[in-house]
C-alpha cells in the first residue's frame, strides 16, 4: 500500500513540504534546518553520542534530506586500521527536509578520523545493520526522534514503485523509482 498520495508525490517532486506539522508547514528551509539541529543536539546529549552531518546539499546540488551519522568514540564503533586508515561504524539517519519522516541504516566512514570518507545512501541500505553497537544505538535513538514528532520509515514503507514515467533528478538510484526516491533524493 502506498505511503504517499498522488498529491504528496507531486509536492515532493516539486520540492514542497507534505506535512501540516511544524516546522514543515512553514515551507521555510531555515526553520526546518534549525529544527533538525535541535533534534541532533538532543540525540547527542540524551544518547551520549557524537555526530557528523553531511555538508548542506552536498555541495552545489539539492538534497531532499539531511544526512546525520551518529557514533560513539569507542572501540565497538571502530574496525581495524590498515595503513592508518580505519573504518568507523555508525547509525546513519536521513531526515527528510520535506516531511517528518526519517530512515535508519548502518553507515561506514573511513579514514584517519570519523569525519573522513563516507557512504552514499540508497534504497538497498535501509534498515541494514551488521554491527551490534549500531543496532543498540538505533534502539536508543529511535524513541528520542519519535519524541520530537518524527516518524521512522522502514524499507517496506518506502518500497512502492512510482508510476511509470515518473522522473526524479537523483544520483541515488538508477532503476525504477520508489517512494524512497521521492522522499530521499540528491542531485549534484
């Protein structure tokens, strides 16, 4: 069953908010981004985590989401080092700029520190976890996000295929588009 109505889908394709809930009801990107900064600070404080937020719209393009990566600076979030290059595991959260929806997946960063090289989200990564510390962190963070009025979507929630001929400017998919692509897209 589709998550999005035809009207909501069209609004998303036009980069318009689909919620009557504040801050999305304002359709003001500054207000929405301020809200997510507050949410991120609450998660860091309440779950005792650190975070890295992807650059605004990843440069010169447009991202319909804010990419936040939560981790703890403890050995259970690190993989071994090869030539001083480590892998860091964390909880990736894509916050929709256009709705109160978000998704979870395990994101891996690599380099000398956790803010180095990074993952690129896609439909196949939703709800995929392989590290016990990241699984535990997701369970800890979800209630904090829900208390802020946010709703987690699962892979199944965003798996409905969009009507044939739907066009989305996104670098995150090369196949038939899904509701995921309407909510979480990026074009550079």
